[in-house]
C-alpha cells in the first residue's frame, strides 16, 4: 500500500527537527529554520536524481519476473502433446509429397520447355528420356498412395473416422465468413476449429480432385498407343491439356496455399513438424483446434467422473481389494 505523501513529508520534517534539537547550538531559531529548509532542498534534489534510476531498476525487475512467469506458463502449456497424424497417415503423406515433388520437377519443364529451369533439368538428366523415366516413377508413387488411401478410408476404422472429419459441412462456410469478418475488423475473435479447419479440408480435397484428374489423364498419355485403339485422338489431346493445366494448378496450390499454411505462416515457420512426429503441443492445439481440445478435455472429465462414481458405488470388499 502506498504511503500518504503528507505523512511522509511530516515524518521528514520531524526527523530534521529532532536532529537539530539534539545539537547544543547557540544559533537562533531563524538560522536553524534556514538550515532545515536548505537540507530539505538538498534531499529533494537527491530524491529527484535517484527516482528515475530507481524506477528503471524496478521496471527491469518487474519485466524479468513477468518474462520468467510467461516462460514458465509457456513451458507448462507446451508439456502435453496431441496426436494429429498416425504413423499410417504420415507414411502416406511422405510418399505423396515425395511423388509430387518428382512430378513437378520433371513435369513443368515439359510445359515450359524454353525456360531456364527446363534447360537446366534436361542438361542434368541428359535429355528428356531420363526425366520421363523419373516422371513415371513419381506417377507410380502417386497412383500407389492414392490406391492405398482409397482402401484406407474404405476398410479402416481410423480412415473412415478421419474422412468423416474431413467432409465439407455448412459450418465450414460459416467459419470462412467468420474469419473474413475477423480479418476486416468486424469481429473480435477468429473462427474456432475442430479436428480440421476449412483450410485443411481444402488442402485434402484439392489433392483428392487433382489426383483423380492427373492419374486418369496421365494414364491415357502413358499408354497412348493403347488409348488410341479405342478412343479418338481428340481424347488424347483433351487428356494432354487437362494433365498440363491441372499440373500447373496443383503446383500453384501447393506453393501458394499449402506452403504458406504449414511453412511460411509466422506461427509455424519454418514448418509444422506434425508431418514427421505426428503430434502438436498443447499451445498449438488450443490456438488452432480449440473445439477439438475442448471435446478431448470434456471426454477426459466425463471419464474421470465415471471412474469416481464406479469406485464410490463399488462394494466395500471390492474397494478394499483395489
């Protein structure tokens, strides 16, 4: 509690008076009063000089304490980790992005053959033949992981559960509107997401659609001679344009949309390591998936309450045995 300034001034005045009274001095009262006034002025000057330094020291001390409390709170929040991607999902993702990187590097030079990148690639691979082999290897990886993923979501409980969370819903539209309102200042809070946000759903379904187009059109081009036995050349021409344009669209979606959200976003730079570890910490969970976090905490509370009730309702002999 702060002291009363008037009381403090009275104490100082009384202390000076007591010190002067203790002296065996023959000075008149007027001279003693002048000495006391001069001493008060000198002390006031000292106080004025010392106050800024004292305030700065106190501010530094408080900032250090606040920073330490913030670090301790951050460490406490980050202690627990939550699983985002199982091992099977991580393996699928690694095969998918490895295949896409190969396809992009070897495919775009065919669309832009006069570019510096195309000349560099063809110089390294000694022509288009070897880059075509690499492109087919990437295509085989994309086909394999896509086929596995279809079986994963059809025959695995985990896959069906993840697919159910990824399915677009009306809430995603409302979340987009809510985030736009937040970005332009019409709302104080951003949209709150569950297991997957509309951003992650867009990532998933863009890959889903892109894989279908790329695999079907690529298969027609890969086995062009067999295709033209049953279909007119127009089908091959359409497949070529669809394959080329979808490849460019997929590349732009990956570089602009996906890379920003998982790499260049200040919250995740240089990357989110969930693709490797499969986990995110509690702080990220609360910030990016608050609804899922709340559901997990509610389930834990319900489970803990159920366990307490079962223990309380158990027979005495059972309680003693446990």
